[in-house]
C-alpha cells in the first residue's frame, strides 16, 4: 500500500468490524487514476480521432466517453448527471457527440483505449496474477454497488463485463468512481450547494486553484455571483477563501460522500479491502509515474 495515498487515523476498521470511512476515501484515491487514463492517454485521442472527434482539446472525447453509457443522452441529461459543468459547455460538446459516432461505437472505442493504454502502462502485468486477483476483488465490490439514485453508476453497471482481467479492473473502477460521484452530488444537494457554488466552495478550501475550475465552463460573472451567494451565507470571506463555517460544510459534504460510497467496500470487508489496496499499489504508481495525468484536478485528490 503506498504510504502517501491519504492518511488514515488509527485502524482501518471501526469497532464493529466495518471498513472505516477514511479507508473508503482512500480507495477512491487509489482507483481514480486507474479510471482516468481513459481521458488522458494518447490512445484515447487516437481512438477518438478515428471516430471523428476533435482532439485539439480533450473535451469532445471526454464528454463522449463518459456519457456513452447513458445512450444518446441530450445536453440536459448529461448536464444533470455531470452536475458541475456549465450547461453551455455541456451543450457545446454533448449535443453534437452522437452525430459524430453512436454510443455503442464510443463504448467499443473506450474498451480499445483501456486495453491499449493498460498494456502500455503495465506491460506483462496485465496478464499476471496480481491483476487477476485485483480485478476479481474490484469486481466483487462493484457488483455490490447499489445503483439506486445513481444514474452514471447504473448506466456503467448495466454494461456487459469484459472478459480480460485488466479490462474488468478498469470497468470495476469506473462503476465504483461513478457510484461515489453520484453520491457526492447527493451530498452537495443536501448541503444546498448548486453546481457553481459547489466549485466555488471547493476552490475556497484550496482543493485546487480557481483557474483550474475555469475548465468547467462557468463565466467570471457566474463565479462571482456564486461567491457572493456563499459570502451571504457566511461560507466564504471577501477574498473568496473559506470561513470556518465554509470549511465545516465542505467537511460534512466529504464525510457524507464517504458514507454513501461505503456499501461496496463493506461487502469486501476489511481484509478484502486491505488486500485490494495492496494489489493496486504498483498499478497506481505506474499510472502516476507515467505523467499522463495532470498534477492538479478539480477532484481535489490529495487535498481532501
């Protein structure tokens, strides 16, 4: 288990033998990079270009790859499921997506992306025993994920499982990250944070620089208006930094997200989670060492 993938206070198990919420968050930190190669690997842009998507920026392929499990979903449905992206940005990329290629063609392409990218990253390990065991454990967790109220998790879980172990690992990681993500949106709604407020409040606690959040497509006027709304609630100060109340609210959001994401990991039990974490370590390191992924993202991994 890499020592610098999130710290856990005390044991990884609660007194009743259940997996600790901090461990649930740590598993997300481990699995997210394994999922995210779909959006950053050179193979992702090659396959997207072959389908006819523009590749001068990553957004045409990102929206197509991530939304494809939803079928020919229009911008409204995609904006709802993705939540924190400006509806204008979603419309720009999601509205024409299915005129370029069908969702089925995109799903086939993303399987090719992961196959090629994982083979390039992991070499012979894709056919090794560690990959097979990690895939089996991750699949068990993913199959235990309750898709109720979670549109992206449900859409990915409804897809057929691939046969190869490395593709099963990626598919499981995708279901689990979307399961967590869908739950995170529920936590934001409960906290009373609309899409742009969610980003402003996250930037306010230092999850990533404000400039990084500009990638979600909100105008400076929309950002400022959201900041003013949060300031009116006592959640940010005049400089846009989080107040004590703002930090407490974001902490509640993250803890609520951990609780909502816990089910799949409780199904594995503490020993199964520990074993999977250990198996994922080398793959996690290989992805990060590749330089494919940006050092800072709007997800706040390593900051929350």
